[in-house]
């Protein structure tokens, strides 16, 4: 039984690493896209920045990243 639980623990850690990497890459890509989707407007000498991007992909990839971290750092009793 202990060998079976050890195999599950190893598979969970591998899945956690994969999710962490996917989440990190997704955060980088969606963050760059969000930063690039801004418009700047000069009005009476003041510069106003308006973002047209959606923050939803950043939130989703952040959740995936943290779920992966939890899976990697979780310990079985």
C-alpha cells in the first residue's frame, strides 16, 4: 500500500510541476499582451493611459500557477 501511495505522490508532483510551468508561461504571455494593449492620450499636458486588455487570462493562469505550486509542495502523511 505504501508503494502505491508513493507512486501517486510522484505523479501528483509531476502534474504540479507541469501546471506550474504552464501557469508561469501563461502569466508571462498574458501579462505582456495586457501591457501591450494600452493606449496613451495626452490631454492638457497630462498623459492618460487606458487599458483595453482583459484581466481574466491573467487571473486564470495565476490560479493554475498556484494550484501547481500547491501540488508540488504538498506532503502526504
